[in-house]
C-alpha cells in the first residue's frame, strides 16, 4: 500500500511544474543574483570623488597618496563647480565629496597642519565609511612623517625612530578556518536551506487535494494504517528535497567554486534537513484547513526562519535577542552544520548535534501528524 501511494505521489510531483520552479529555478536565481552582487565583495573598488581647490604641489601629493591605496580610485568632475558638487551630496545624488580647500598648501607649509573636508550624505554613512577610514589612515601617515622629521632633527638614529614610532601592541591575524570563508559560503548554503522548506507548500496542497477529492475517505475503508499513508506521502517529497539540495550545492560548487568539504558529512546534514522539512510539512498538512492558511504559515516558517536563523546575514551580525530566537529554528542548525563542514573542516563527528536536532524536528512533525490524522480524515469529503 505504501508503494502505491509513493508511486502516485511521485507521478503527481513530476507533473506539477510549479514544484520545480519553487524548489529549483527560483533558488538558483536567488543564488546567482546575490552571488553576483556580494560574491566579489573582497575585490570591491571604492571611488573617492574629490575637488582640488588648492591646485598646488602639496595638494597633488595628497591626492597621489590616496591614489596609491589599493581598492580605491579617485574621480574628479572638472566641469561642475564646487558648490554644485556639494549640492549634489546634499540632494542625495552623490554619497561623498573630498574637498582640498584653497590655502591647503600654505597652511601645511606654514603651521605644519592643514585640513581637508569630507562632505557626505548622512543617509549614506555605510557607503562612505570606507572612504572616511582611508582618509584617517592617510592623515596618520602624514602625522608619522612629521614625527619622523622632528625626531631626525633631534639627532635620533633611524633605528631609534622606528622603535619610538612602532605600535606598542601588534595584532596578529590568525584565521582558524580550514577553507576560506567568502560570501558564497553564506549565500549558497543559506538559500539552499531556505528554499528546502518551500516543499511544505506542495505537501499541503497534495494532502488537501486528497482530502477534498474523496481519496482519504475511500482509504478509510481499506486496511491501510494512518502511518502507512503518511509515509507514502512523505517519501516522495523527501526524495525531491534531497535532489533539490544536491542540485543547488552542486551548482554552487561548479559555478562559484563553493568548497563542500567532507561529502559524507554534507550528505548527512542534507538528509537530516530533508527529514526535518518534510516532517514539519506532514504536520502542517494534516493541521491546516485550507491551502491559503498553509501557504501563509509556510511563508512565516521559511522567511522568518531565514532571518533569525542567519541564512540571509551571518548569524553573528544579528542582535542578541534575535540570535537567541534563532537557536530554536531548524534553519539555524542546518546552516551551522553546512558551514561547519564547508568552512571549518568538520567531519561527521563534528556535526552530530546538528543532525540529531534536525531529526528531532522531523520526527516530532511525523508524530504530531500521526496523532492528528484521524481528525484530518474526519474532515474528508466522501
């Protein structure tokens, strides 16, 4: 009996083109879109727009110093006046403008101190923060040069000057991850996990179709047990999720060079995730009264879990309260398990907690679905 239900459900899944769009096409589009936007974050070039009102050797030297910094390029609009360019920043048409004011050279050579102006749109602080940081770095270089000249005039040796100007505390940057973390290691697993839960929409639709078509009512007159019907409906959807996850992760590996790590460990997480998502899907399928209600709940679970579970943004970027909530979502554990394997080099023994938690979610869903099946069947049409 389970075999007959399995074959029937598999055939219906293969005929439903919408299932393939939601579970395969749409997540690939999301992965491509966000990987294209954020995947090259490490090679981003920031543009510093400037206006040199001084036009002297010293101001040119300052600009050349900025131009030598990797990751930044300078751009000057010689056609617009200074007032027009500042107004563009105020109007939000330009995020920032670096101004070297007239008299810069005179003040620098005279008193030894001069200032430059950074006009920036307050609404674009995030975009202008790298520019402000690099300007701060350059001013410190000028400060260090000034100190070196002053110390040299006092008769200090070069070794002594270097010792005096050396930072008292050095930061040694040690990366402990086996594989290099990059935006792709966040995007591909994140969207894979998120779209896995959309299988629940298909499951709800199929269960309510059987209920309203009279099939569930007819099954009550057969020796078929509730758990056999549920398993027959469960297995095809779990198979689809396994294929979906494999396709998306393989796509990330081939197109974006995603480091998969221990394939056995990744497979264990994916299998656990498929049991989790389809188990919760079984529970919702027998509890909801309409497709619209089911879709709304699935959206809350899938999208809400994606936010608090750290699928869209790195988990550590989230507020503490949100992080605490995320610990109770299967999305958090699935993402953590995948990243433990892909980034931190974990093996099967390093993700067993993730596997157990995902299995617990799925089996709990199956248990609730089994306990609630009679109530679901009682609503079936004859």
